[in-house]
C-alpha cells in the first residue's frame, strides 16, 4: 500500500468505535470525511488559548487569531497553487461558494438568451443556483449527457459550446459515479471561446492533487469537511481580475471599507466576500487538515484511493446480480463505487450493512436527475479515503452478500 | 462473527422486516390507478427519494376506493400497500383517525396501543430505526393530503 494506513488510522479516534457491536467500517467519505486528532486538537487549542474576533482588536488574542486565520488562507492558497491569497475566499461550504458566483458574477453577466452549460452528473448544489439564475434572467440551461460508462459525452470538444454559451459549471469528480472529468481540456476550450468556467471541486480537492492555475479554471469551489477538516468551511477560488470586478455577495461587517448613512464602499479582496464574523475556529482547524494531507502528499492520497477502488471494483464484480456504475478504469475514477441490485432497494441494503458496522450512503446522493437518466431512483454508494483498507472492502463485500442472502431467504 | 452474534443480528433485522412487510413488498395490494379518482396526491421523501402517489375515490363520507403507485424501499412501499388495505371502505372520519393513530404510533406516542392497529402493528419495529420512520409514514401523509385535495374539490 502506498500510505501507511495502520499509522494513519491511529490518528482518527472515531475509527476506534463500534457500531452494533462491530468495528466501524466508514465508507461514506464522499458525504463527509472523519477528522484526525490533529484537527480536533487545533479546534480545542484555538478555543482554549486564542479565541478572539479577528481583523479588529489590537489585543494579543485578536492578533494571534487573525494571524492563524490568515495563515490558514495561505495554506489553502499553497494547497491549490492559487497565485495569491486574494483569490481564496472562505465560505460556509461548496454550495455557498457556487451560490456566491451565481449571485455576484451571474446576475451581472448572464442575460436573456444566454446559455449556461452544465452536465447530467451535477450535484444539486451546482444545478439549482444556475436554474434559478437562468429563470430570473430568461437564459437557458443545457446539460452535457453522460454515457453508459458514466463519463461525459465530450467527443468533439470544439462543439461543446455554442455561440450563446456564456458559462459552464461541472464537477471535477462525480460524487455519484466517481468519474474524474477532463477539466483541463474543457478549461482550454472554454478559454478559447471566452466561456466562464466554474469547477465544483467538492470531490476533487480532497482526493486529487489540484493546481487551479494548471487546470485553468476561472472558479474552483470545495469544502473543508470532506478533506479531514471541520464542517462549516468552504473555499471559493476565483481569478483575481474576476473577483475584483464582481459586486459583493452578502453585506455587513468585515466586507466594508467605509460606511455612511448614505451608503458604503467595499473592502479589498478577499474580505469583500466575507461579511460578518467568519468561522474562525473551523478555518484554523482546516489549516491543520491541510497540513495533514500535505505530509501524506496528495499524489500518494490519490494513489492509495486508486488502489482501494481497483480492489473494491474487482471484489464487488464477483457479487451475483450486482449492477456497478461509473467508469471501470480507475485512471478515470475517484474513490466512489455506486451499486444496485434490481430487486433490492439501496435503503434496505444500507440498513442491513449498518447492522454489520458498515456505513455506506444510500439514495440519490443529491443527483436526482442523473439517476433518473440512468433509469433508477438512486444507488448504494461506498466511498473511500486515506484510512480505508482492503480488509474493510472485504467486510463491505461480505455484508452486501449477507444482505442479498437475507432478503433472498425472506 | 460468532454464530450467536449472527443470530442476534438477524433477529434485529427480523424485527424491522417482519414477514407481513416483506409479503406486502413482494405482493403489493391495490397498486395501480383508479378509473376516476376524486383526487391524486404525490408524496416525496426528499432525503431518500421515496415516491408514493395515492389516488382516492370519495363517495359521500366514505373512502370508496384507493390505489397507489410509487417507488422506494421495502418499508415505504409495503406501508403504502398495508395502508390501502386498512382504510379501503372506511368512513372518512375513521380514515383520518387511523392516519392519526398510525403516525402517532410511529412517533412513539404512549397513547397508542400498537396491537389495536391490527396488521399495521408490524411497522412498529421501524421505530427502532429512526431514519426509516419517514419511509413508513410517507404514504399516510400523502393519503392525508389526497383527502384534503378531494375535500377541496
């Protein structure tokens, strides 16, 4: 194995616990990851030693808290290789980051008759904000189809956009199928055609090395809690020139330069987009999560997930009557395995697996239109991260077989 | 896993998936459409994607006929099937009372004696699986809405 998983697992207190008397096998990482001791300690340390509001106070605690908060922003900048911290905006989550762009950039730039291009594999968070915008502006939304293999139908990239396409948004990695999309190629084509490109990196940044400059995206959004960090922190990377031109998103403290009874002017980037007291503690703890991932190395994280996923696909393919979704080639696939049985509902699978201590997700995974396209309402989904082992894949397979047997004999 | 653990596991599952639930899931009753329903209402469970559409035919103060269609897990679909059997031909008042009693049972109310609900008692095992309770009550809330629609004409 590429990673020293035995050592890694010791850093995650929750992996010690039992569920229904069995050791927890946590395979719902696409929903949220578990947190290492280092991240939990960073939260406790902040509240026990440093807690203060940032950017205003002249006292020591205020200065320390500000330095740690802005230090975390620099860690994020380095992690995604953004050119400047002015391009790194903290939000609540990926959803809020996408809404920020739809609201601030979209409302100023999308006009009647324009087209917004999405894909059939969109998470609701990268779908609903654009549908709302299109409806408000009289624009249209088109969807790039998904092939039977679970990849985007992209043959003839040059025909991807038409004259009306103003904006494209797509996931870096599909949360339902695991598909890794060729975002660099799409970005090159988008730049050529003057199409604005947003990448939903919620399943990208936690699992793959991400270099926003190499990708060439205009916007890249992701969440801390899917990459060892706390809930309540998201990141929007945006090209500085774009962010500078954009109107503010939320109004309030922190984002202003000067306020009078007649009006206000806006603070510099990135604070222009961070109204109100931000989620200081969780941002700082997110910095600890990035430290943790950087020590492992994102190339190794990716390699580990590819190994586990390849093993899982091999093992699961041996289960009678199983239907597996997504690209069979792990080169094109992140650590997500969605599966179904024709006569067994994902919820019933999920309930039986839970009895065996195996936590998977069942349902539509917030991609209802995708599953409708595939002719089902959802799937059971196992998703992996740095602490998962081949033995846990074996437990998953045994539990799935037990679930099938249980319902077969009933 | 030891044999004993395995049996305990299955016993817990058996309490959720009682025979009658599995029977209704495999052999649904009154699944389909009515010729001229007074109302049809679609119920959705947005968290998990369960869908149930309930069609009712009201004649005077009586629920003359009922049918359902939908897709979802065994609990949501068998609950819909068991519901149609339990309420068909009942007065609207009795039907409303049964909706109240059933949903109260699923909420864990002490005022309800599950055994007084006949076959529906089998669904009381779902209460030990809190995330699945919404699956069991979906059809019932949808019936309630369908009756409201019918009353509103």
